[in-house]
C-alpha cells in the first residue's frame, strides 16, 4: 500500500470514529449556538496558528450564515513566511505569553447571548487556556474543538495548571492522535500526514448544518452566504448583499450601547 492510500484509510477510520462518538455532543453544541443566534447573539470562533483555518471554515464560507464571527488575530496566524518578518517564531512565542488573550477580549463589548468556539488540537497553550478562562469570566459558554487524546497525554502549560478541556462547557473531540500526524515512513524520524484539518473541518461543518437545522426548528431562518461564482446570477448577487446587511446588523451590540 502506498503512503497516500494508507493516509487516506487511516483518516477515514478517524472520521468514522468521530461520527460514532461525537454526534451527541455536536447536537448539544448546535442547540447552544442556535438558541443564542436566534436571540441575537454571536458565536465567536477563535483559534491561533493553523487552527484559524477552522474559524474561516465556519465563516465567511459558502453555505455559512449570519451568527458566527471569526475572531482571528493576525499576529498569531500570519506566519506563511516561516522566517523573517511575519515568520513562525513570533506567533509560537506569543502563544506562551500570559495576558495576550485578555488584551484581545478587552477589545469587545460582548452581549448576553454571545458564546465562543475555541479551536486548539492540543488545548494546552497559555493563550488558549487564558482565552477560555476570560470568556467564562465574562459569563459566556465555551465550546472546545480539541484532541482529547493529545490533551490528556500532555502536561498543562498555563500557570493555572488547567487545559481547555477542563474549562469548556462542551468538548468536541477531533480524534487526532498526539502530535496530529498519522503516517510513519521508514527513514523519517518524525511522523507526517496531519489529520486535524480533515477532522476539524468535518466537525465544523457538522456543527454548521446542525445549527441551521435547529434554527429552522426555532422559527429562525438563517441568512446564508451563497456561492457567488455564478457569473451574472442576479439572485446570488442579491443574496450576497442581503448577507452583508444581515451580518452588519448582527454586530451592532458590539459597538452600540443598549
């Protein structure tokens, strides 16, 4: 069997395991999100480094809808240069600094129906733990997207001794192994073939469609971001404008006094 085929089979196995074990928790998380969105709240998605991709998978994304907010801090996520300006050293260092997450949270005036999804495969970095603690201190619930296997096998690095899984109200397990990668090749000291993008993306999309389903059951029709790749389709263009306007209105409580 080729390495590519082996990676495919191992990843599919983890996706099946995800469905078997996480479906109930996904529905719980969807109910929390749907109720809050229906009441005018926002669901903030936060992740640093590669985890930012899961935030952007939720919004803005074709098939996404108003109610989710991608909280992406560029200093923690813009590292494609690897070395030099905007390299990888800076973001990895910032994840270890106490107080940074609190400064991010201080920039917002959260509403009574807001909530957070915090994405981190390890769930141990000081930034992530501090973000979860800060969210809880502000009275908001936390949904974690994390690898339980990785987190439980790793020591806490936050000064409190806690991990994301210790703080979250609901934990969605992305079923990644410690270190994320699943492919072992002769001649390589370290494994390759990370799976958190695949399993994390699946979790985010299962959650998205479950939230949409529950919003409809609540009598709240979500305003979707349509595919805008159909040139000349005025219906899609009108829906895109409707999405922009509905999204703008959803942010009002962050900037306007009650």
